[in-house]
C-alpha cells in the first residue's frame, strides 16, 4: 500500500510539472529591420502587434545574430550552435544535416507537440517535429506552395503571411490539448522582392521618407564596404525589385507575377503600371533616380511588414481566444537585421549594426513585469537553450548558446561581455567573408578572402560606423585587448577556420 501511495504521489507530481510546462510560440520573420518597428522607436510605420508583445513582455535592445544571412540564422536558432558547428555556413553551398540535435528534438522527446509552419529555407526536410508544413526554398508571396509532411506538394491560394497564419491556427486547433506545444511560425515577409498584399499596396504610397544621413556613403577607410554590390543605386533592379518592367514581355517572364490569379494580377499591376507611367513622365537620372528608387523600396518593404505585423496580431488573438496566453511564451525575432538605405544599401550580411543587430521581443506572462527593456547582449544562438531552460529540460552540452532565462526573470544582471560573429558567403552581393568581436562599445572585424584586413569602430563616438580607426594612434591597447579576447572566443567556440586566419600582431 505504501508503495502504491508513493507511486501515486510521484505520478501526481510528474503530471503537475508536465501541466505547468509553458507552451511556446516562436515567430521568425525574414529580413525585418528593427529600424522599422515602432516598439524600437521607429517613426517609419506603426507595428502595433509586435509592440504589444513588447508592452506585455520584454524588448531586447541588444539582440544580435552569429551570421547575418537567412538559412544559417535558422540553423543557429535550431541547434544553438555556430555555423561552423552545425554545418550550415551559407545559402549557396550548405544543406542542413537534420540528424543533428536541436532544441526542437529535446522538446519532442520530453512530450511536447512540435511544429514548424512557413518559411524553412534549410534545403533538407525538417526532422524531429511532430508536424511540419514548409515553403520550398524562399517561398512565394502569392499562392505559395508548401512541402507537406506526407510528401505532398500543395499550393494554397492567398497571400503568404495570411496563408501561413491560417495553417498555424489550424494546427493549434487540431493538436492534443493535453500536451504542451512548441510552434515555430516562419514568415516570408519582409524578404526581397517585397511584394505587398493587394490590400496593402497603397499604404505608404503617399509617404515621403527621409534619406539616412549616410545614404551617400563614400566608404572611405572601409575597403570591404567599397567593393560590395548591394546598393540601392547600382544593385536594385527596376523590374525584378521595383516592378517597373520595361515591357509586358519582361513582366510575363517574372515567375512571381505569373503565379498570381487573374484578379490578383489585375489589382497588382494596375497599381504598379500607374506608378510606372508617372515614373516615365519624370525622366529621372542621377541622384533623383536613386532617391526615387529608395522611396519605392521603402514603400514596398513597409507594406510587406504591415501584413507581417497584422498576422502576428492574429496569433496573439488566437492565444487569447483559446485561453492559452497565460501559459505561452511568445518570441518574435527576425532571422537578422536589414539595411534601410544606411550606407546606401539594402540586404544584410555585413557586421555593421543594422545587419548584425536583430529585433527580438518576448512575452512570458507572470515571469517578468510587462513593458520591460533588456539592454544585455544576447544572441540568436541563445534562443534554443533559453526555451529548453524554461521547459525544465537540461541544455545539451554541445549547445554553444546560453540561456538568458535568468535575465528574463531578473535573477541575473549581466549577460555576455562580448559577442562573436562569423560570415562566410563569398558570392552574392560581393561581401567579403569576415569574423568579429563586439563588446557593445568596440567592434573589431577581420576580413579575409575577397578583402584582407582589419576594421575597428568605437560605437560610442561613431554609432554609424563610418570611420575605421584600426591602426590609429591612441587605440593600441584597445586593439590588443580586443584581439586577445577575439582569440579566446575563437578557441571557446572551436572555430578552426578563423583560428588559421587570425594573426595577432
């Protein structure tokens, strides 16, 4: 009898712990810049639903990525390991090894229902989830195809952020309500080529955006920045990016346009054809043309962000309606930052702040006071370990990220004292591979392969990172200390490629 009582008590305690484990919703967008989110003080647009997560939770002001490019960032989030450890270094040559451990597999094996729905972008099919439904490759803004878990390829009519949200809500409705869940919602928005929903086409059409102060950057003292190919001026394409097709024949070749329904295409091209006629009448050239391209870029980009934010609101409303909000961690994060004309650029990749830093807001009801702001340095590497920590699961030893749950709870006052970053891709946009250390104030970068050399920035004196002060008098000790710490981080994270390149002078 005593044995049965003990067994029964143990079972009750185990079930109680199981019932209290938090649900998790991780929303990952693509190329969404913190500069365009009103929770971060942006005046470019309002993002009420992302702001709601921040108001009801925590806004992280110093969240960063380990490798600013889409696929590698997702691999880092999944594995809690740097790119050189998880094997997915760049989009051009990598394929995710799904047999390796992930935070999702740890959750699944301990009783969580786990799903990834939406943009995946890791070449191979997901593994370790109880359910998945993912966009092939980059996915499409209109009438997206999905790769289904049963091997089917399925096309769904509609706009991608709506369709992804519909699928996410369907899974939430059909799941077992007696088990905790972890749902990853992968949004395509706001990825190039910035195709807004038809109902959002005119949202920013009358808006006039101020050029960033360094829009006409000359890249003086920064050799790698000087040789890149990602400017709004020279790289952004009139047809492909801005829908200013030279002819109907060119329009007809655009696969994103061809996949639209007749009604979608008519609404879409009626709008862009009117823009095109006005553009042609202006006969712009020189800076006037470049600045016109910037305005169109901003208008389209922000319109895709509006749909993203609206569907994040749908997720929050679903949790409220089904009484799930009180026991669900919600994280919104982009796979990296993005340039909104700073340095004259769009895209990401470079280690300058607009790309290196990513927006991240988190809501964990009952754990931290609403409306908190955290200024500790955290990385996307830390998301998986944090979620495992919150679920009461031991963090695997091979995960290189660290849980920031103590920062959320307020039981720790200090996060990282330095961050390590490594970008590998040596192709698209001609960005030279590089690795760096950032202490929050100082940033030391080592470029290699395409460009070989060092850059040093004092972010307190030069927040826009316009002046490379490497080798300048007065920074000898700062440089030596940073190189020493950089070498330590390279050893700590076992980055053998960087170790070979690094030369301490």
